[in-house]
C-alpha cells in the first residue's frame, strides 16, 4: 500500500532542493527509503516471532502434549505457520495442533497489523501538523557561467 506514496514523496524531495543538489537529494531519499524498509521488515519479523511463540506456548499448554511432541513442535517454532505436525498422532490431536498453530499465526499477524495501522496514523498526524500548505518556492534560473556567456556572444 505504501507504493502510492513513493512518487509524491520523491517529487516533494526533489522539489525542495535546488538543481545543483538534485543528485544528493535523490541519493538520500533512496537510501532512507531502503533502510526504512529493511528496518521495518526486521523489526516486524521479530515481533511476529515473539507474539507467535508466546501465543503458541499458551495454546500448547492447554493441550497437555507428550514431551516428545512438544519438543518436535518447539524445534520448528521459527517456521511459524509452516510447522510440520508429527504424523504418528491421532487425528483429533493433529487437528488441535493445526488449530493452535493457525491461531498463533493469526495472533501474530493481528499484532503486526495493529502496529502498522498505528504507525500509519502517527505518520498522517505528523504530516497534518508539520507539513505546511504553502506552494513550493519558485526557482530562479541559474546564471550562465563565463564560458556560456563567451559562447553566446561569439
């Protein structure tokens, strides 16, 4: 959803600097965008794993699993919803484990969705408070250099 903001943001950044600083502004804009994306993925990935693990622990505790089954599930914790359930279990227990894993994943997804919605709201509020509705400053044409003047008069 954030791709719709890239073009207006780039236009704003490039419009806020003089032509002589366009390359620097573009580089900074791209660097900040890439770093922000990487940090968001890393931080939200950690949040997903922490919430998933906590929720899975609660669900598994209510199932009273054998230690071997508990260990098999815990060894795959980082797979999130891709955890393989041991096939030697009864069908009802397999269904309960599938449900516990699915609910844990939904819990993690929900928390990350709320975090993203909160960040979007904070972003909108800060933009509303900090961005003035003024028109962009008009640029004055740059003065020709001595060499350009010589060529023009020749």
